[in-house]
C-alpha cells in the first residue's frame, strides 16, 4: 500500500511491503534465490512486436518477433505497463532508483552532450543493484549505461553504482554508435574505468563495407549477446546467484552518419543505429515522406537481431539447466521515436514513421510525449515452474516496480532511505497470488525537454518545457503537454488512443480537480542538477 504523507514543501512516501513471506517461501521451495536476467530494449513500442496481445493484427511485412511470442507463451504478459518517462535518462533512472519522475532529479536528457555528457545518478539513495550486490548477487551490466563515468560528481560509473562488471558503452552519445572502435570492459578486478577494449575492425567502418561484408565489422549488438552468453555460462554453477542487466541499444532509430569519418568527438567512424543485414520486402507499406531503406533496417534490427538474441538467451538457460531458477524480464525504456528526419539525395524524410509498422499499436504519440505511445511498454516475464504459462495481467504497473520486485526476489534488506520509493513488488502477481498484490492508485509521469540546455527557461516557468501526466487505475488520465500548452483529460477505457479531450466539458471539473490534486501531492519542484548528480545552489547557477 502506498501511503502519502504531505507537508508544505516536501512529499514523503513509504511503502508497506507484503512480499517477504512470499520470498522466503519461494526461496525454500527452490533451494536458492533466483538468477535474474533483465533485458531492456531502447525506444520500443508495443507495436514493434508480433505478440498478439500487444498487436492483434499484423501482416507478413510487419515486424515479427517469434521469440517474444515464445517468452509470452512461457510466462506472464502485463497489458498495462508503463515507463516513468518518455525518454531514456529519466526512465532508466527511475528503474534503478525506484522513484517516479515527479520526484527524480532527472526528468529529461541533458540536451547537447558536448564536454559535459550525461547526468550522473544522484547519490542520496542506493540503486537496486547496490542492494542486490550487498545481498550476495553477482551483478553485471552489458550494454548501454547513460549516467556518466567515474570522474563525475558524484562518481557514476556502473562500478560505482553496484555492478561487478560493465561491458558496453558509457554515454548516450556513445550508445548511438553500432560500430564503435572502443568500448568499456571494466570489472572490479581490473579496476578500469575507461574504454579499454579496442575493436580494430571498426576503425574504418563504412556503410558499404559493413553491409556487403558484415564479418569485416563488429556489430555492437552481436558483441553484447556474445558477452551475455559467456557470462551466463560462467555463472551457472557458481554458489551465488547472478543479476544480468542486458541493456541493448536496439532498436533506437537512426541511419548512417552523414558526417565524414574521424571528424566527430575523435571517433574513427561515427555510425548511428543500423542493422548490417536487412531485407526490404517488395510489398512493404511505406508512408509518404519516409525513407524505405531505414524502415527496412529498423524492421531487421528488431526481428533479425533483438528478437533472435532473446531466443538465444531462452535456449541457453534451458541448455544450462537453470530455467527453473532464472527469472527473465523483457521490457523497453520508453516508446518509439518517430520524429527523426534525415536529408539525403536532395530531400528530407523520416527515418522511422510510427505508422509504417504501427509501432505504438494505434496509441497517440511516441518518444518525448507523455501520451500513451511514449510511455506504454511491452513487459513480459518468464520463470519456469513458478509463473504459469500464457498468463496475462491487467495490473497497472510501472517500471519503477522493478526496484522492489528485484529486492523481494533476492530477500534483500533496504535502508530506511531506500524504502522511500514509489515502487511496489510484483512478486505476488508473478506467482499467481493476485489477491495479495498491492496496487497503484495512480501513476505519475514528468518529462522536461533537454533539461540542462533549457534549465533557465524551466526554472522560470516549467510549463514552457515540461509535461506531466497522472494516470489513475480506473483509466482516467490528466496531462499537461508543454508543446500544445494544454491540459487534457482522457478516459483510456473507451478512448485508448486519446482522441477525445474531456477537459473541454465543464461537467468534468470535479474529476480534473481530483487528478490535479494527485499531481500536486506527488510532485516535487525540480532543482538544477547541472550535468552532474548533485544539487546546485541558485547562486552558483550561471
């Protein structure tokens, strides 16, 4: 149960956990705590799958994800799962820290990366990874990080935030590159915090070479999967369980970087998000003013790489004999991006159009919007022998709930400061005991566009650059959109695509007031955190 305690200037949250008895019972039954494999896709809508419950109608030219369908058949699919924001930084921060974006210091990406890079994670509370590690888990991050390095203030390298191993790309900017010439391969043993792994094949990566001769380049997605396979094999027979955060950089849209080799931030070749192998079906529908070749790449990176490798992981846990003691979760950090345009051949067109594959399954908006298309995510969980096959849940859940869920599964103790979160354990629902499940009365979302770049504007008037939304568990949703400069009210039960603004009707005034009061209760005014995780006093802000 979430208990709200309000005062004039601050909001305190406490959570009554009911899952410890459940966890103890599970641990006794299984003989040990479960391994956890957490797979996070980058900018993926529920319509970017072929899972019937998410996308009941699709054609052969649409994106097909047979292994996600397999995962859903093996386990539990959530139909009302939400990211806490519609962009990577705040969404991932909320997952790691268990706080929604109305209370987070990170409510947007920084803006232009420049010399400062990403926000550092604040150090006023522990990540769930730090708590898992203290509880005896071996912890590894493979893939995208996005919260700064060891030299940030406070230090914000993955090894500083609870991981025993980090193999991947440190910044958001780095993670836009699918053929990097250097990545991080850091462990607590080697005490390295730099991009110490050289990938010489990618020093002169080019579109022509990497597509015609894929074996001559090292596609980062393949490296992540290979490293994940190696780690799972290494940890299978260890005494302590493992937590693997497989943070893929797919299917984040993009194209080949038009800039000349070696002229941006010192990298030998800057290549954005593309798949080296792809096929364009002749009869594939392409909306006007959309690049077909990039849509074919988008389709391929999901079907032929992301979904393929989910299948690799599923097969591996079976082969290693650990499927019955390994929880596998798949979700995405936010909705798909349909706003990137590229100039090529004398004209400008979209790199990815949300209509091509119905990426949001008909929901309004996408990345950077707090409409459903920006925050609704696929969320599927497998745990052989514990979760009933082909289960479905309409429980209203947030990705912030992973915080308490992971700690519950691990039987991990939290400090008082870490209990102050917005997370509810989903273990009762996972185990089919929905009558013991705590429920969210509502979810809170905030997004501030280019938070650091626009801080002067945000500080003066948040409504100029920040959007917010409150989604009640009865389906009513109130939101303010900073682009439209409007307050909107929707009933998602009969208007899931958010087309009818009920705020225009005077008869809904009491309902609007109630939803606004929920927003005010759970909103903490944003403070400036610069490019680092610490709060900056006003007199020091330039």
